[in-house]
C-alpha cells in the first residue's frame, strides 16, 4: 500500500470512529485561537502529538506554524506572513518560538543538501537561483539555542509585528518533553 492509500485508510477509520473530543469540542467551531497564542516551531516528527500536550495546549487553543529548523529567513517570508495574519486577524497576543535539542537542521549544510538535490535531478540553474539564501539559512544554523534567540530577535524587531506582542523563546527536549525558557518576551 502506498503512503497516500495508508493515509486515506487511516482517515476512513478515524472518521467512522470520530471521538466526541473532536466532534463536540466547540459549541461553535472557531478559527480564533482560544488561548490567543501562536507557536512557531520545527517540523521535526518527534514534536508531533508531544509538544502541544507538553505545553498544556489542546485543539483550537493555538496557531501552530512549522518549518525546518523554526527559521525566519526574511522580513516577509511565510512565517512572518502567518504571524501577521494570526496577530491582526485571529487575535494572537503572544508568540512562542520553540526550538528543540538535537535538531537535524543543525547538522545540515548547503553543500550537502545541494549534492542531494543534484543527485535527484534538480537543475544546477534552479539551485543557483537559491544558492545564497540556502547558504545564509543552513550554513549559519549550527546551534538551536542561538537560532531561537536570533528568530525571537528577527520577529521582535520586524516592523510589521506590533511591539506590544511578547515574543518568547523556548527550547524543547524531544526526549523528555521539558521546556526551558531562552528568552522571556515580557
């Protein structure tokens, strides 16, 4: 069975046996985060169904934004755009930037990733288009704690983010579930 078929089969089973926790969670479903917070974190699989419960966050309580290495690469890239919508349209009042120990991006280099892309048939011209951004992103990410500090700083100092929104930085241990404050946004 291919992955898509596996996902669709799991979805059929899930919807046939849908728990009341999903059906009746809200009296009126809302796109607004009940706890008025956004979590920006890494896409690491070890965080799935682990980070939010470790924070006491349930379905409907937070906006969760994920990307590789919880990185911000520009003043209006996807993460910033998502935060802008969250803050101005969806009632987000605080942002939590959460990195994690043992992040795979900290062991990745632009050269190594480029070699893998070329081996899979990606055009050298396409790679040339993004070479500088790829280097700026991957070759400067070696320490997840420093990355959290830098991302908090980039979001906090972004002229599109209101100064009254606290931007917190935390580290998550993907083995124990423990959170450690790196930057207190208050």
